[in-house]
């Protein structure tokens, strides 16, 4: 028994599965560094519906009147050991929604839904509090060698993004570029707050999670380049087994296309709801 206990203590890894060498873990330890091409669309939903997506500790920003942003991202990520050289493990395509909300009077962005096509990205999201699910996400790419298949970053160029899960299309967005900009105002002006939640599988304690925290997602070394804004279209089809369509846009605003990079090494716990 002592030998077994000693062996268990030697297991390594930042996440499961822990193993003798630690290389089996779904994700390496932070810091994590991300780079992505992003397509985003701002939109407005029914404020009452948007408010229903929030935990009772967070409230909708009344001044924004149900404003949200839908984000499609074509990502590459790494830790500290050149993991990006293993692209099959460290590339992902992602989709998420950020709602304009408030936490104790401060403006925040709240993430009710997120999808990705990579298991490591799902785990990294759960560690940070993003409610990521498995999905298929695609968006138009721009290549240096331009032709009819590669739209340039220029006026009137068109880009599209879509996400599906379990064979069902969940969202479609299109952006027509109109103006190159140095700053992406109104998109990442709010800090992102998420909920780290892990339930308890014990009879009589299913409503008493092991982890239930509101956390501030800290992003360091943020860089945004090649920014463009334009007009946009966005739809959330109604599908079985999903609730994203409840946020179906009643109005669509600006569209964005830009390159984005940042690093993550820490979260700040705002409230421990399990206490």
C-alpha cells in the first residue's frame, strides 16, 4: 500500500490525466499564449432573455439594452515548451458569446455559451471558467497569396463564420469590411467574468458543487492588429438540444475582423459561491 501511495504522489500533470511523465495531461501548465484571426459581430437580444442567461450574482447592463458580441476565432496556442510545433494538438477554432453585464456596479462581459473543436481548448476553457462545448467552427481565411479564394483585408471584402454541433448549425455570421481602424473600440473594453463550476456526484449533494466561483479572466500582453470594421449579418437557428437560439438577434450592429494575441497565467476569484 505504501508503494502504491508513493507512486501516486509521483504522478504529474497540470490537468487530468496525470501520469508518471506528465505528458498525458490534456493541457500543459500555464502561462498559456494565444494568437487568432477573429471575426466578430455585435448584436442585441431581448433584454429579458439576456438577463435569464446570468447567475443571480450578475446583472444585465441596463444601459446596453441586451447588447452582446458573437466571436469566431481561428486559434493557435502554446505554453512554454514550443507546443505550437505540434499543431494538431495546439490549434483550435472557437466560438463564444459575450453579454454586456455588471458585477457589483462594474461593467463586465459575461460568457454564457462557447464552443471549440479541440479537447485541450475545452479543458483550458473549463479551468478559466468558459463553458466550452465540443463543436465545429469555421471562418473565412485570408492568405498572403491572394486570389478569388482568399479575400484581401480591404474595403468591401466579405468574411463569414459558422458553428455547428451534433450535426446542427447553431450560428452563422457574415461581415463586409468597410474601414481599417487602429483600435477596436466597443469590443474588448470590458473585462470578462466567468463561472468556474464543477458539480458533486454524491447522493443528496447534487446542488452543492465542489467548485463554484465567479472569476475575472486576466489577459496579459494583449495585441490587436489588422483591425477592420464593417456591416454584418448574424442568425442563430433554432435547434434541438441547445439554447443559443434564445439569444437570437433582434438587431445586428457592426462587424469586426482583426488579429488578436494575449497570454493567460492567472484568474482573480471575485466570489466563492460554494462557501
